[in-house]
C-alpha cells in the first residue's frame, strides 16, 4: 500500500533502548527468559518507578513485575495486551500500580514485549 512512499524518519526499538526511552530487561536480567520467551523492555517511566523503591535487589522487583503481568490481570485490552496490577513497596508516589504489557512486532517484525504505564502507548 505504501510502497511508493519514501521513509523520511524512523525511530526503532533499538534506538529507544540506546536513548534510554526503553530499558532492555532481557539483556540486563537474563533470568526473565524463564518467564517470557520474547525480549522484554520496560519504558523509562516504569524504570523510574522501580528506582524510587530504594531496593537494592532490582532483579527481585523486575521478576515481581513480570510475574504480576502473568497472574494479576486487571483487564484484557485485546489478544496482545492487558493491564495488570502490582504492589511495589516503597515506590513513590504510591505502592499500588497498574501497568500495561503488550506483545507487538519489533524492529524486524519479530515478537517483542513492552511493559509500560497504563496511559503509555
């Protein structure tokens, strides 16, 4: 449909990871491969929430979020995304969070997962 158009600009998932807009959880915490078989990234805003907890065990917090994404589903948005809830002790400005997880096509149309705030896309 758009084969006759020239791409002017393209911002890829790799660009977002390099810029810090996304945090590549799979590379930082390979243990996450036991929960999801596709690469996982958290948005910068999710990472900022994690950092406000003050916990030294970031691996434990990352795993807690990913386990909650599988078990504490609040609302299905479609087959590829849903809201889930998680309690993050010490997180500011509150401890009860609702996040969104979405499976979508990556830079090369491969399946990837992004965890974000419920109002992010």
